[in-house]
C-alpha cells in the first residue's frame, strides 16, 4: 500500500489515506492505466517495455509484443517507453508436436 502525499491546489497535503482510498491517489491511478492482454494495469512512468516485461517475469526470447496494433521489435524493447493508455498484447510462443 502507498500512503498519499499529494498536494492539492489549495496547498493542503492529504496524508494517511491508503491508496486508492484517497480521491487524489485514485485519480493518479486512473491516469496511469494501460491495458495488457485485455486487463487494466497501473504502470510506472518512464518504464521501458524491457523493464516492464522483466518485472512481470516474461522470458524475452519466448514472447512477441504488440502495442496499439503495432508489433514492437525486440530490438526496441529497451528504448521504447510505455505510455498512458497503451493497449499491449503479449503472446507466448509454445512448442509442441
């Protein structure tokens, strides 16, 4: 849980509300949403695809990533940042016979 430390336009700090109970924190959460494989997720700003995928436990050699209908080349994972509102699809390759 995060503790709210948001300063409002009146200069008042809202302390002690646990995220997302505080209306200001909830708004920040809504503004930080992405969609991954059809599920809404909160993301950190300035997070690259490589960092996100590694944090989520994906093996980069076994997946393909599409962002907003466009394939993201593996060589771009480290440089390309996730943006608010991105719709990301992650596909696993599965071997079989």
